[in-house]
C-alpha cells in the first residue's frame, strides 16, 4: 500500500498538478485524506505529527484533524482527514505534500 492523499474535485492537469484556467473554488471540497500502512506504530505516529504540523502551517482557522490507527497483522494503518476552513487551504496543503 502506498501513500494516498485524495485529489481535489477541481480539474487538475496530471502532468504538473496544476489547475486548469477557469477552475472555480467553491469551498465544496475542504477535506484532504491520507492513508498509509506502516510497519510500526511509532512510524505512523511520527507521520501524523509531520502532516499535522504541515496542516497547521497552512490553516487560517483551526484545521479539524481526525486520525485513526488500525492494527493489521503486518503493521499499522494510519487514516487521517484534514478539514480546512476553505478549499484553497486544502489545495495548498495537498500540493505541499507532492
């Protein structure tokens, strides 16, 4: 399983992760999700802290961060939702992780 950050609903150009001219940001997609399997829980916790720090650096109002750790036979899965106050912040966060 690889890192997965959800894609925004805005039209992206796959080659450069750019938005098409004329894309409207209507604040309907303010949540970015992250999911990844780690070998150990401490690795998952470290990633959660790193992602949370990046979200805090982008937010203008407090970002709602909801995380869940799932124990698996071969590791730990981390699932996180980052809900920002506006779609632009969500996109800045997502692009900053690429």
